[in-house]
C-alpha cells in the first residue's frame, strides 16, 4: 500500500532543513509528483521480485480450487494458474488528503505568502504549535478535494494521471498487469497514525482520507459537490478499484422522496463515470448510543472499505471517527 501523503511529509521535512526549496508552487508540485511517481516505480520493482516466489511463500491451495484454469493446469492461482486473471492491484491511501495538502501549501506559501516553505516545514515538525489559528483556518478551507473546487479538482486530475501513467498496464511477474486501486482498506487509519502534521490542518497521527473520498469534514459543499469532484478524475485511472464513501443522515433518505434523492445521486455519479459508491446512513446520536450501550446494538453494521463490520467489533478510536464523520454532515 502506497501513501500519497508521505512524499509531501518528506518534502516539507527537507524544506525545514533547507535541503529543498521551490520558488513557485508549480515547482513544488513537480517535485512532489517526481517523488510520488518514483515511489510507485520502486514499489513495482520490489513487488515484481517478490511475486516470482509468491506461490511458494503464500500458496493458495483452497483458492486455486475455485479457479478453472488452475484446476486444469495444476498451477497455483497466485502464480499463473488464473490465466488472464493474474493482475496485481496496487492499493493507495490518502489521495484526498494529498490534494488538500497541495492546496494548503499553494495558499500559505505561494499565494498569501504568510511564511516560507522552510518555516511551514518547521511548523509541521512542531505539530502546529503556536499556530492554532492557522490550523483551524486551513482545516475549514473550502479549497479541498470533495468540495468541487476547480483548483483542487485540477490538482487531483494531475496527480491521478501522473500515478496512473507509471502503474497501469505495466507487466507483473505472473503474466498479468499492475492496476492502480483507490481502495485504502484500513491504511487511512494505520498510515495516518504514522505520519506527522500536514498543512491542510491535520494534526500528527490523525487519519487520512478514505478510499477516493475527501478527508473527514472536507466535503462541506454537500454530496452533489462531492460527486462532481469525483467526476473530475477518470475512473479509468483506477481500473482495479474506484470506491467512493458517502455518509448520509437518516432524515435525508427517509421515505419515497429520500429514495428518489439517492437514485438521482447515483445517476449523476454514474453519468460522471463513477464505479462504486458505499453508503453509511447514521445519525451521530445513534452511533454515540451504540458506543455507550453495545449490548443494544449487537447487529449494527457499518460499511468500512468494500466490506461491512459489526459496530461492536470496531476499536473505540475508529468508532469515534465514524461519529465525527456523522457530526461533520451537520456542520
């Protein structure tokens, strides 16, 4: 799994020690894309070596029994037994957060000229210490992925095209291809916990954006704007998986009118070449009640990243994140 945010963290760390500088935002973004695509190239090289031995390291005996060509040829499904199905999905995390960080650097350093890139890097290393005013302003900024901001959408498009160009359809070691995925699994939590503060208002250790969705609380312009943001990037750039997560309040989808609203939303999404939309329909009150009284909600299920999980099986930190997402809809 590859983090879109980590190269940005490293660039800012280099800037803080004067090991990197960029006179213009365009130069900053070029350096980010250079490092980002370099990370993907390095990853593909490592995975290509590992996959040569995949059937020995991680044989798929039971899985191979369900693959017709594996049964016919006697080859493991993870090697080349799956014939045309031996593609490798390259999972990614933090796409929306990376776009938000780029927009924040552009605003703070290059447009408003509030501080140098070096000083911004030092502020991130200090986890926003002494600049809560700036952190909150950037947290509340509407120039973010998911708000249908033209600059953010264009930035997202450049990022997706650059990464897709170095990943998609490159040959893997099993007779298949590498395909880019927007699916983040739990990486938006685990990798976020290992990453320092970022200029979009995120504190050190906080989660990233999930799948291809916005950073939590960034989609302030409503679900229609969110869908139009996704339409700014091509789903073909993410041929392995193109998931969008949407949280709605129960009152917005109640009755026939609510169902018609969801139907219209899906039509707009698919008209913009969307592929998969995952819904969670909860109020913050219900989730807080479920957290306080788990015995009453033994069957409550929430959508995670392509699968569902029992609410009671989630750790408290992840339950708290779902509650915050529901609260953000009310703001």
